[in-house]
């Protein structure tokens, strides 16, 4: 949910190399995209050697995020993390990306989302045997290409950044919306999508100067104006653009795409809602105010049940409150608050986690997909659900998912999910997102 724009403090590349006839780490591809598969192999061990392979990276706050795997050398004296089973450490089983998504702070303290908003992620790697480090190396993973060109919007009334791929374009346009954290959406996600050949507008819709302070009465017209601005840019093929939203941004994305269907050629909603909800409970009077307006009037919403205010810094799961609100609402209330997703005239990708602690995204996505299917949507729409994953099922793949308690304003939300399942979901949904966005290229062709 939360996205930060600061650049990582990079580690020095070129750690001490092992002797040619001793153990060594072979890791690659170096400098490739964070979304690409990685391979880490340890050679030069004795067959059956038990070793601990570890990784660590430094975040923007100077904190070390660490991970490890307990492994055994095969009959040739090698450990290949694409096939070797970890029996301990921060992850277990076979997972080539396990050292990346399982990174955590040693003391498990709360901290901003790790390694987000980076140009590069440089990870130091090591191998320990009998408590002694016997080999070291490092691996750089690229998030934002060096020649990516983010441009701050200069359009009056709109706040955001336009991320352009390398080259002269034009490219298909994508509107990117963050969640309840507010501000500009994750620049790492925007840059990574730009690296894939899309002109991405990371749009802030509250929590920035000249915008609403909180997620309260944000105009639908604001997002539609941004989509029109993007479609009319000379760098963008058009006239239809894609839209990607996460969490409350997914709610906004579905609301925008159903309000002006001709504007959007692809829709991706990570952890979405099929109904409109009020402003967050942390906002005074939130249960009586819609998050969105249309023509100056509140978009009808389902009220959340009254409850005790969550204690600051104490993680709280809020999904049950949203499920209760749907269950208690009458048919008229559910109908008026429902987002008319059947009006969307584009492929729709919905993604959800079955252990979502923020809201019941699986049930909400299922209801939305049922409405799309009932309308006979011919555009290849689908719903990807990951039963053991939590709330953050979309975004930059291969980033740490070990931290599930996320500060949002004055409260800490428990996003839920098994970190391994959530990491797998993000990898899967990133590939699926690109598949859906390719509909924009096909339409332009």
C-alpha cells in the first residue's frame, strides 16, 4: 500500500573475490530488471556441505535488511538456489527469489516499505560454513533505467509525474493510482512499467499540496481529466489509455473506467472493491462522507459499522468491518453504492489475496467479476486470486514482503498474508498486468 520515492543508498560493488580454487558465488544476470528471474549458484564446496547463504541490502534510512537460507551442497559440491531446498533461515523450500522477498530487519521493527522507490537494488551476498564467511559477491537489480525520464506535471489542477521509456515514442499511456497512503504512487512501480514500454502517469489524488488533504470527496472528474491529459500528450498513442490502481486506488480506477468507458483501453485493479466506501475511519466524520464526488455530489457509499478507534502503532485488521458492512446493508444500499463495472468496455484484470487483512478483496473482486461476466464482457477479463496472499498483491516483483504491519496515517494496518504467497502473487500479477496492457498496443496497431 505504501510507496516511497527515495533512492537507495547503494552498496559498493566489487566485494572481495574468493580464491579461484575455493568456494565462489555466481549470481546473475547482474544489472537486469528487478522483474527478471535471478540465479544464484555456489560452487567449490564439498559434496554434502551444509552452508548458510545470506543476502543483505541497505535502505534509504541506513537500515540493513537481511535474509538467509540453510542449504546443502549436492554431489558435485554446488548449491543452485533455483533447485536447492532451504530448510531454515528466512524462507523454506525451493524459491530462486527467496533471498529477495524474505528480507527483513533484524529486530522486526516497523519501518517504511523496504527498498521502494529505488533506481537500483544492490544486494550483498555471502556464504557461511561453520559460522565463517567463505565467499562473497554482490548483485545489482535495476528498477529504473538510467535514461528513464520522469516529468513533473505542469497542468493546472493536476498533480503527478509522467514516466517515459527510453527512445522517441510514442507509447501507450497508463494512468497509475496509489492507495490509502496518499501522495504520489510508487515511483518504482511507475518506472518499472515505463521500462516495459509504457508512458506512465503516476497521479496523486490526495495528500499533496493543492489536493484534498485526506481521502475525502475526491472528484471523479479529477481522474478523468488526468486520463484525458495523458491521452493528448504527444508522447502517447491514443486515444485510449490504461489505468492501474491498488487498494483504494483500485476502487478509484474501476469508478473512472465505468464513468467514461471510451477513455480506457485496459483496466487493472489490485485488491479492488466492487462498491464505494466512505473516507477512512481515521478522518473525522469519515462514516458520513464519501471518498468520491461526481458533479459536486457525494458518490453513494456503504457506511462502515461503528467501532472502537484503533490504538496507534497497534496493528489492526479491518477486513471484517468491510465484510460486515456488506452483510448488514440492504439491497437498495448495496445497489446504489455498487460500481457499475459492467459498463467498462476494455479487458479488466482483478487481483486479490484470500488473507487480505485490510478489506475482503477476494469477495469484492468476485462480485465485480460476476457483474462483468453477466454483462457478457467480450474483452478477456479475469480475476486472479491467491488464497494465502495478503493485501499488497500488485506492484514491483521480488521486493521484500516480510513486513505486513503498515502505517497509514495515525494507525498501523495488518495487511495479512503469508509473505511467500504474497511474493508469488506479485510476480504473477506483474506478468498478468503486462498482458492486459498489451491490449493498448494491439488497439493502437
